[in-house]
């Protein structure tokens, strides 16, 4: 019997859930709630209206932090990639800031912005800015000289050159960078919410533990985080697959 | 038919493109390396010139200078008395590979240089050149779905669409398989005969040069100089097994310094 491709992951997940539940039933204890307990936890969160509220709060912070980072880093990175001298001037500085984990910025973020949305948004911004900057720079470096020459040959003005050659040439690289960085943003938001705000999925996890060791809600939060991360990735991939963006894979 | 005089002009035609004492030197590790020197050439309107020479002799660099992408270090290039300094839509360079924009469809590529025209004019021009290079039905196809030969057709059409004075081709069929290459030569000749543009075509393929050119410019190895200019006095369509064809082909091989018995 041939199993359809889409069914395979579903079957695998179902099997793992069954194994999980069986293992929990055989060894009941405090180590981990079972899948049924987690599912009940998700239902409880839905029932109280917390699930939607927290998901929206987390997505709100990611949207702002990630969006602002993209708006700042991409034009700046394209410019640096284009002007090699500027790049040489900034490069050491970028390499010093880049390896600092966004979590190391938490005290600074709270000092500057207090406990609240702004601090979380700032942390996501910091976490996304450097990867996006480097992506934009290397995307410019990767443009074949022949596109520049062809563009110059047809007498484009500098602004037309940017919009009709430079921008479309870097889009595929940028989309991949944006997708990976959105994953980083989603990682950072959970950590930021554990410390600097009173809502969101990260807060849900700490709060569930602190307010009575509700590990079913902790795991429920983790499952929701994973699911939304998956959906974000799928969303970005579907943008990458738009034909006029997707050219690089076949045209190296 | 070889002429020892480098500056040759067909009698009665006014030279349009004039290359005088053109030389190019670049510095590498403090040493001055000459790419080519003292290149003199007059080309008249709608003439088909092939430039051949040993590989690495600087043919492509010379073409980039003629097209304005690189500056020479001595001498001058003028068209109609106007000096060539910088790329310009009046002279379009067709690249060997990857010259089409992969983010644009065939129609988008062909219309790339036509943004100053009205929409209706642009569409008309695109339709005309799609037909010229025989890509009807592929207007909305992206380059990733085209064969190498079709991509080169798109490049030629994109170049012709802006109605340039000169078409520079840098080994345009060099990356194609041998059958496609022969077909593309025929296509280029057909297009050239209807459009009557000046064509300067760099190749390392002797047969390509003898089949296409009015005159073949033979370069020496580095630093490249014009070794000779060979006039191909066979009318099109050329019979590639005629005695005259074989004679000119042999002459060209000898000029390049190749033994033709292997």
C-alpha cells in the first residue's frame, strides 16, 4: 500500500503521540504531562480567552520588532554591500555586535524601555537586525556582474537601476534571510516575554509554572509556539515560491 | 584577400565606427601588463565584423572597451565623430551567458530598455521582436524555463528593441551545443540582413567567423595587435563546402598560426 506524501508526517506524529500517552500512563508522575493533558490545557486556555490574547500579543511584538529590523537593516545592508569602502569601515563593528545574544540585551532593554512591549520589541529588533544586515550585504555581493553591465547598457538612471536591477536581483536571497530571521524573532520573543512583559506565550510558560506548577499549560504553550513557528515558516516559503521571486534556484 | 593594411574601409562607404591606436594596459603587482595595443579599425554602417584570436588574447576586453564598459589607456573609439566613453543604449553588448534578467519574462526582458515609450508602443515593439527572434508563444515564460539558445534569442531581441547603432556580441553562441550554434548563426544572419545593424562579433570559432563576417579581424596573442583583416568575399547564403570558403578558412587558420592538419 502506498501512503500519500502528506499523510506520512501525520502518521508519524500520531504514532509519537500514542507512544507518549502510553509511556505516561505506565509511569504516571511529575516528569511530563501526557498529550491528552496538554490538549485539555490548550482547551482550557481557549476557554478563558487567554490563548488568542497571548498569541496576538506575541505576534504583535514579533511583527514590530522584525518589521523595524527589516526596514532598517535591508536598505543599510544593500548600501554597505554596494559601497565596499563603507562596508570595510563598518565590518569590524558589525562582527563585534553580531555574536552578542539578544538575551544579553535584556537588562539594557529593561533599563531603557522598562517592563513592557517596547523592551520586547527592542530585543527582537536587536536579534533580527544583524542577520538581516549580513544577508543584505552578501546578497549584493552575489549579484553576477553581467546583470550590472546589462543594466548599465540600457541607460538606467540610478534610481531605476536600484528598482529594476539591484532590487529584483537580491530578492531571492533576501527572502531566504527573512525567513530564517523570522525564526530567530520567534525564538527571541518567547525569551523576552519570560522576563520583560506580562502577556504573550513566553509569559504563559513562566506564569503557568510559577502559579502552581501547571506543566500541562507549560507544554501547551510550547506546542502552540512550535505550531505558530511552523506556520510562519510555511508562510514565508510560499512567498519565496512566487515565480518572479523564485528565479535564483534554477538560474544560479 | 588578406590585406596587410590594418585600416580598411569598403570603397564608397563612410566609416561610422573608428578605432584609432587603441591600447589598454593594466597594472598588476606593480608590473604593467599590456592587454592590446595599437588597434586601428574602421567599420562602416551595417557591416558584420568578426574578431578572432587565440584564447586569452583580450578579445572580450577589447569588445568591452568598444562598447564603453571599460576605458582604454591610449587611443580612441569614436562613432560618427562622437567619442565613446561609457555604456550607452545606442550600442548594446550581448553576453555569452546569464545576460537575460531571470526575474523578468521573455516580454519583460525584451521591453527592458523601452521604459520611455508609451505602453502601446512598447507592446508593439516587444511583439515585433518576439516575432523577429521566433519566440512567439513564449512571451510570458521566465528564462529558467528556456533553453540556452532561446535565452540568447531573448538577449538579441532585447538589444535590437532599443534600435541601437551597433550590436556587440561577445561569443554569444559559445555556451551552446554545436547544433544549436549552427542554427543560431543562421538566425543571426537572417536578422542582420533584415535589420542592417553594424555587428561586431567576438568568437574563437573559425567557421563561425567565415560563415558570418564581411571582414574577419585576426588578433595576435597578448599583447593583442591586429594581425590581419580578412575580407570574406562570398555572398550569403554561403556554401560551406565551396572552394572559396575552404580557401578563406585555411587562410584564417594560417593567420591564427594553427596547423590545419591534425
